[in-house]
């Protein structure tokens, strides 16, 4: 009797061989675990450069404050020079013009009083100018409580003892070193210039200088440079007062507008690109075109 096939040796040899073959195939097909991608680090976004603070335009309130300061400053100079007896017709006319100009710009309840102040200065009414100056809140100063010096001849106020170039430069340096406001320094330099009598050659040098500084666009570029600005102020005032306004000399008109822009930008009452400055510069260009 034959043995059953599953008891035959050959059967188990075949089973072992087939099992090995099947094992090889199943091992190759074992699914690999999917690789887990490492999370990418989020790159830091480049920070935007900080915006530079833009210069803020003055508010209407700030403009009004500066208009009042200018008007009161002109009235103070008129009172001071008149009491001292050193005001010239040209200076008187200059102060009046500025006061009339800024009294029109002022708004508010005190506008009429500022207009009256301008008229008082224009009519050379010292007592009324003092009263209105005080009423409008002007600062106290020595000449405000004094009577005018009648012994001085204001028509010949420019014929004082002549300073030399080294004298005015030394005086200017002292003013710059003083612990005072830009307004006070500008007023002191203006008084210095109005008492200075240049020679013909020096006057021409001053004229060429202020024209050059204007044409190069440099004259208002650095308002905080006291030495430069006050030196320009001094020279422009000297030029302006060296001419008779009735003669309508173009350089006289140019010097006056140069003086106005320099003074008020240095004092911080006007910005270099303000409408008032641009208006004066238009007049300066016209004056230059008229110079022969």
C-alpha cells in the first residue's frame, strides 16, 4: 500500500522551496512607511525700514502765533529805536510795512488791535504804539517805560561813529555767544547793522555776497547756523539802509526781501518753503532782473 502524498519526502521539499520563493516576493513588496517631512522653519520676514519722521506742517494755530510774535517784535523794535532816538526814516518805513503785512494775516478778536498798532507805528504815534503793544501782550523791555531821547536827531541816526570791519565781526561774535533766543539775537544784529557805515568798496562786497548766496540757493539751507544766518542778516541790513527808498534802486529792494526771509526763517517764524518766503523770492528775482 502506497503512502499518502503528504507523507512523501518530495512533497515537503516542494513545500519548503515554494515557501522560500513566496517569502522573497512578499519581503520586496513590504510597504515602506512614508517619510514625514520636517516642518520648514518659517523665514523671518525682513522688517521694513522705519519711516523717517516727516516734518510736520505748522498748524493754523502755530502760524497765527508766529504772526503775532513777528508783529509785536517789529513794534518793539520801533519803540526801542524811537526812544533811543536812533530810528531812521528807512527803518521806520520798514517796520511799518512788516506790521501792516502781518496785521492782515492775523485772525481773531485781536486783529483790529494789531491793525491799530500798525497804524500807530505808521503815524509815529509812540504813546499809542506803547499802549497797544502792552495791551496785546508784548514783553516788557527797558525802553517801554522811558520817554524818547529828544536830544538825538533821528534823521542823522546813521551818522554814528563808524565801526571797522573787525569791530562789527567781533560784536557779531559776542551776540552769537549770548544765552538769548534767536529773536533777541536777530534784533541785536539788526541794531548793530543800522549803526554801521560801510565804505563804498565794502558795500559793493556785501551786495555781491548776498546776491551770490541767493542765486546758489544756499542762504536758507541751514537756518540753525547762527553765525551764517546772522552774518547774512547784518550784510543785508547794511545794504538796505545804504539806499534811499525813494530812489527805488533794485538792489535796495532785493536786500530788503533777503533780510526779511533771513530774519524770519532764522527766528523760526517762517519755513524756507512757505508762501511768504516764496513771494519775497519772486520779488528778489524781479529786482535782480532790473539790476543793470
